[in-house]
């Protein structure tokens, strides 16, 4: 780390970055806006504090997945570094910090887009919804098609960034894991190493899902992960359905449940989707949401089926349609 003219700086893979401002923070990391010194180009710098070697291994899992997935709808890795800290106190042990440099998306996230439309009481045009959703699905497909297949496990509008040309980019792969596994024994956090691929992953028990999967977009099977239950990449399909609902209705399908003090877990496991009256969304949109948000994961489609269907609907939606005051 260094400092020049009052600006904190650091070197990552032989490039110097000046820290300009804080973009956001979560339970496991925070993200700063940084400027590369030679080009003055802006990037996002994610900093993860690791309290054990196991946490460091999982942080590096995110780096490795970003390195392995090369797709226009998935966030690319610009650079990374690990700084050994070795700070120990009575209240906290910090083993290391992992820094990840990635592109900066000045247009913000899909959630920002949804919020802007909600503030204006203006729906997102259906053709735009299908175009964005197709790009999101293709990014998810890049994860699902990898060997081994990955599942994102925390898909939501806040984890989808928007490029200047409107291209959606799936990001925040910190919750991504090997997609297919059977939970053979119980435990809060179970770290295993995939020997074939040299990666560390946490199995998604119920407790871990509560930490790393946003509740309004969490599939029913991750609310009650039981011994001997099987999970695959179709956890992401449910979350895609919730994301499509949010684009159409400008809120998640379970926002009202949360606001009224109800149980999102019970609502999700019941599978009742409230298509709000008075909002004229097409039958195609409602049917797609219902198809994706099937309570039984075995009855959900795989991503290729979704992409094929969305491509067909995108073509239809691109044709002139009646003007709606509301969607």
C-alpha cells in the first residue's frame, strides 16, 4: 500500500491503483472505485478480509472462477493479489486480505435500473426486459456449461451490472459453487476441495445459504437443505424467475410478504406467485416466471431450455406492440 497527494494506493499485478471512493460493502467484503495510474481508467476493487486459511481459499475460488469463465455477460478478472496480514487479537483474527480488480460499470446495476423506473412509476418496456433477460441467461449459461458446472447461488438484480450499451453482466461470484452435489452429512459450514479442479467450495447447508443467498431470491430448496438432499444448477433458475419478475413488476415477488411481516421462506416453499392486478404484463412474461419459479427443482428447466424460449419470445417482443400505460 502507498499514498500520494492524499490518495491511498496499492499495486496489483504490477499496476498501481489510486483509491477514489467507496462504492459499497457487504457482509464479507467491500468495493472501492479505483483509478489505474498510467491510463487513469476506472476500475472496481473488491477487498475480502479472511479470518482463516479456509476463508482465503474460498475467496481465491471467486478469483479462479472469474479467470476460467470468459463470456461477455460474466464479469472478467482484471487482476488480483493476496496480502498476508497475520493480525491476531482477543476479538479478531485476520489471516489475509484478497484484492480483486474488475471493470467499473458506471451505469450501475439492474437493481438501480429497476429503482429508477419505480421512482418514476414507469415500467420497463417488455422488449427491453426480454433483451436484458436473454443476456443474463447467457451469462448464467456460461457458468452452468463449465466443467465442472458452477451455480451462482446468489442471482439477483443487484448482482447484475449494466454496461454502457445496455449489456447485462453477471457478477459477484463469491457465492458460486460446484453446481451438483448431495449433502451426505449435516453441519453449518462444510468446506471441501475438488481434487480434479483444485478448487475449494462450501457446500450450501441451510445456515450457509442464509449467509450468502439473498432471501427474496433464494430458492425453496435452500431454505431447508436436508441430509441426503441433492442440489444442482437449477437453484439459479428460480432466482432468474425472481429477477424476471422484478424487471416486470419493479419489485421482487416476495417484497410484499417481507413488508407485511410474513415469512419469505414459507411463501417461497408454497410457490404462490402474486401477479399483481392492474399491471398489464403479457401472458408470455407471466408464464415464463411461473415456469422458472417451480417449487420442485426437478420440474424447472435447464438454462439451455430457458435461453431457447427467451430467444423466441425476444423475437416476438421486438415487433411493434400496443402501448401500455402500465405493465
